C-alpha cells in the first residue's frame, strides 16, 4: 500500500517559519508529481504548491507565493514545504499528495494522500 506521512507542523507566531516534510513509501511509481494542500475547519481543501518529478517546475497558490517554497529529494522519497512569514490565515491541516499526471493545482488529480499535519499560526 502507498503511504504518505507528513511531519513538521506545530504552533508558531505570525511572521515565524516552519518546514514540513512528507515521506512516500510502499509505491513503485517511476516518476510522479507531488503537491501540498491545506484544509481549515469548515473550508474546502485548497491547493498550496506542487512540484514536478525532476523539480523542473513548481507552482504556487497566489496566497503563498513569495512566502512558501516547495522542494523534493527523490533519493529520500521526500517532499518539503518551507513556510516563511506565516500568517494566521495559514492555519490549517496540511496534506501532501502524489499526482501521477505530473504536478497540478487540481485536488481531483491527486490519487494518494497523507494523513495531514496541523499548522497553527497565532496573531
């Protein structure tokens, strides 16, 4: 079975930083895109960032562009999300996911999801 495990969430003050990690295991995919999404209570899950297999392209939601950076280490089967200048509105559960089509903004294109890690940003 495919397993994605996120870590690195926590409680930080506005303006602070966190780095999230996600390790993928139990799969035999040769190449795949990976993405980060987030979901706040009562809200739909929304796109945050995505990255291609080769790291040749990245894409970000407008709300996080310039503050967040997605990266990956394929030898470690790991994707990262560096989050700087955090705002209270960034508070959410953050999920990583695998996209076998590459790396898109669409939630529906991602086939495998992690359990999520909580990020809370205080005012």
